[in-house]
């Protein structure tokens, strides 16, 4: 992923990553968070850091809200002040990224969408499983380790090394994802806040 593309996306999706992957400012639960019994909801903070040995590292922080009804899921990315910067909606027909400006980008899958927007695959589809407690390896998982309670807490999948910890009744509250390719390294940290 070129760092120029990453900078453009990072500003767009503006401290967006306060992304899903942790760091600094806490986000409050959205006021309209009355979830149905079939909706899976997680929200919190994110931090993303991209490094290339030939360039200065780039970092983005923000908040996220993840809603999954089983048929449709959405990911809202917010700046440190809580304003929605971007929304990814995934349905059977495909995935759409809507920026705060109203500009939309569409792709057939969420990972293809991130490839188009960032020039690098970010494992949005994988998060659908990773945000929940996993007890048995999923297709494509390798290097699987479990904690004493039988929950999978470390694995590799799709080129990402994933570490899950601080479990509550719904799943992990801390997710650390890393991906390396050549001289490029991406680290994403997500912290799930309690409902």
C-alpha cells in the first residue's frame, strides 16, 4: 500500500481510525443504541499504524461502531470527537463506503472495497467472526492457540496475525492485528468498550 494512498484515506476517514483500532480517545455509546435481540453490537476505539522501511510511519486513531444483524453489517468510523467520518455497509449485494462528504465507493466484498479505497486489504470480513468468541478454527485459520477457557485467542488468517483478549460475554474486548508484506507493516488495535 502506498503511504500516499494511506494518507489520503486516513484524512478522509479522518482520524478514522481512531479506526477501529484503539488508542487515545474514548467514544461514547451512540444514543440510539437500542439493539434488537438479533443485532450484534460492538463499539470502541481503534488505532492503525502503517510503516514502510523507506518512509515515515503513518498513524490514525478514532472510534468505531459495529452492527451486525446476520443479513447486513455496518461499520461506522469516527474521529476523536465522535463525528462519523465514514460508514461501511455490507449486504448480500456488496459493500459500500460512504464518506462524511456523501461520496460513495462500491465493491462486491468489504475486503475488495478496502483494497480499492486503501490500496491494501483490511480484513473487514474477518472482523465479523473475530469480534465474537471463537472456539473452533474457521476455514483458513492456522497457528491457532486457545486460552484456558477454550477460546481461540491467537491465530493467522488471510495474511493477518490476530491476537484476541479481555473476553466478555460477547467476545474479545481487545483485538490486535498485524500484517507484513515486504517492507510494509500494518498494525491495527481495537478496544471494545463495555455496553
